[in-house]
């Protein structure tokens, strides 16, 4: 009787495994690139890169990530943005990784060097209706100018005389129109620091609040993210984006204002210097989270409640001080009268 050696069995089983079908390495790279990787979104492409060294090499090609960035944020095709992104360590991949998730609250955020401020801040902004872009713009802000450092942080993208048309029909039915905008309007505001070579998305993607302005009757659509102040983790600030819309009943609604501001828990607008320090620290140390509509609304509501409580407490303190002043004044008057006529 003849028996086969273990080596022979191992060789046979290996041959069977190798002959079982082609591996990914046998597929031409052009086919993988043009027919597979080109169809993937960012997170899936990043996961695919972990499968093998060959896929990692193919999945990190700059052209793939440039296409993904422009597809998601049309404003990033602007030459100003593209020139800055070439200086990033990971190029387009770094831009996507920094901007795909929004900055979230981090209680352990480290303090930044307050003596250093970047020379410019580039804003790449896109507004979408039913996930289709209807407005894109890139804006460059000089952040070292004296007026910017001392004035409240404010970036306004639109000229009042140059409104942006939308596919939305303007109606008198407030409840329906407000709900429609909340469900169908979205916004991305990518802030890019050319000196720090980092980016961050400052928008909640979906609105946190849609309301009519009490005086002008225009529609205010608010997007916001809450983060820790650079001075103290217990102090919060809110980067708030306001999109103001108007129109005539039966006609198309138009966007009249797109602006970004920063406010603290006292409801005051933070100045340019302080805002840039907070933003720079958040870019370096802030936690980036996957966009969660419910969570961003909860954070906005919490911030609004805390702001209201601080305002009410301040009013109570001021009222108590006023009462104390009145009591002291009356007491002094009584003492003066007693002293004069005693």
C-alpha cells in the first residue's frame, strides 16, 4: 500500500486553492479604478484601502479623492481651494477627512497658542435643495486686519442686491413652508486654514431651526455647531450660520443672506481674534463626528437653554442689585433726616 506524504497533500491542497479562481491582484488596475473605485463614496473607499496593499495604493490616488470632494462640495473645485489643498499632507484625502464630519463639542480641548493667528481664512460654502447644489461660493477673509480682530466675527457671502433663486415656491402657509425647508434645505460651510493646513465643517448640514423674522417676515434658516471655548471647557460658543430667504406668494423663493457668526453663552458676538483662536484650536484638537441631525438639534437647544438661563440669572442679579441700591438710598435718606432734625 502506498501512502502520500503530508508535503504532497499540502501541495495538492494549495494547487486546488490557487486554481479555485482569480484573486484581486489578477484584475487589471484600470478596471478596478474605472469600474469599481470610481463608484464608491468616501467612507467605503477608505475601508477598501485597508483590504490589501494593492488596493491601498489604488484607493489613495489623488484623482479619486478630488472627484469625491468636488462631487460632494462643488465649491472645492475653485482654484483657490485646490491650490491650498495641494499643500495638505494628505492632499484631497485630508480635505475630505477634515470636512466630511462636523466639529463636535470636546471637553478636553487643549488651549491653542493665542499669539499665533493665520493670515487668511477660506470659506467654501454650498447650499443644497433636496441634496442638489443650488449655490456655491468661495470667500477669502483676511484675519489679521485690525478691523477683523476687534470687530464681532462676521462673514457675509451675499450682496443684498444679488439674491440667489431657488426651486422652492413661496407660500403663505407658514407651517408647511417651514417644515419643507427644514426637510429639504441643507448647507455645508468648510473653513480652510492655509497656514495650519487643516479644514473643518462648521455647519450642522440640516437646519437646527427655521423661523419667520418677527419684523421683516423673512424666513431665517439656521445651521449651527456648538463647541468649547478655548479659554475654559465649561464655556461654550456657537458657530451659527444664517440663511435668510424671501419671496412673493406664488413665485420662487430666493436667498438674500448667507452669513456666519460666533456667539457665546451670554448671547454676545465673539470678536474676530477670539473666534479664530477657538476655531484654530478646534481644528487641531476638536472631535469630528458623523453628522447626526437629532444630536445637532439637541446641542442647539441645550445651548439656547443655557443662554436663556444665564440671561435670566443676570436679570435677577441686576434686579437684586437695584433693590439693594434703593434700600441703601432710602436708609441713607432716613438717617440724614434723623441727623438733621434730631
